[in-house]
C-alpha cells in the first residue's frame, strides 16, 4: 500500500498508541486533526487515548471534542505530485522541505512540520548529540543515506528519504505515522525495545509538535 495514501487522508486513519464505550471514535484536536482511537479517558488536564493495547497522553486543552466512528469512511483521492521548484543555494528552507517532500512522495506540510520541529528551519542547527542541519541528521544516518548533512538541500532530501524509509518500515502497523516519527526522534531501536512509541517525554512532545504543525487539511 502506498505510504503517501495512508498519511495523506488527513489524520482520520491515524491511531495513537494508547481502549471507550464506543467500538471506535475520533479525537478531534483544536487544530482540526482527527485521531482514531478505541476509547479515551479524561484525567484532570490530561486526556488518555487508548488504541491497539497502548496509551498516549496529551493535554486536554489541545482536544476540542470526540466523535463516534462512522460505519464506513470514504477514502479521499490522492492528489498528483506537482513539479519540483527550482532549487539554488539560496533557497528558503520551506522550499527545500517542499521539494524534498515531492521527491519522496510525502505531504509537503508533513515534511515542513518535521523540519520545523527538528531545527526551526535553521540550516546551521547542531544538537548537543551531534545532529546536523534542517532535518537534524546524525552523521551515521547521513552517511547511510549518501548525503552531506551540511548541505541544506541534501540534508532536506536525506531527512525526507529517512522518513519515507521509516514509514515503509511500519507500513503494516495502524499507528504507522506515530511509530515513524518516534523512530525519527529516538531511533528505531527504541521503538523496537518498547514495542511502540517510547515513554520518553521528549519523543512524545516531539510527535505532538509535528502533528500540530502538519496541516493535513491542506491536502499537501
């Protein structure tokens, strides 16, 4: 199944790791995203979302409501991939993210949101752990992808390629997008070790930042 199709349908098919009186429901976030879940619980200022035997928590203030799952959801058509924009050394980071997304058949705003969460669109960003550039590639990861992490265009394309690899790795999992983002942040080994999204605060907050920044309603 095409990965772009899975993550390009808004977040209607996305399942958070984390069992409701309904057979299924959608958690509607303040930004319009709809996350599929088995059930939820509200504990003070926290909402616990249950799905697939796992639990994910998020601030109650980020949730606008809950909807019963309809009997059948009609899939949306996948838009054709547009042409790449001309790229130069002076290209804006957001344009680099758009081109990288198109090259690897990913939603543009998804890659832009990852780039924003990773580096704030700063090409010279360097993390304390040694992650480099716009998409915060570790040197070993960049080497495996065959890109120069200090080159903004190659860094952007390398990050998109790595996201594509991770989405393919978890393609048969209902929480595919969450696992891919968790693996991008904490490493596939951590996801394997915890059999899902690791209970790291940094990783869970990272996933929420990406989801909040991803305007799935734009269709890009």
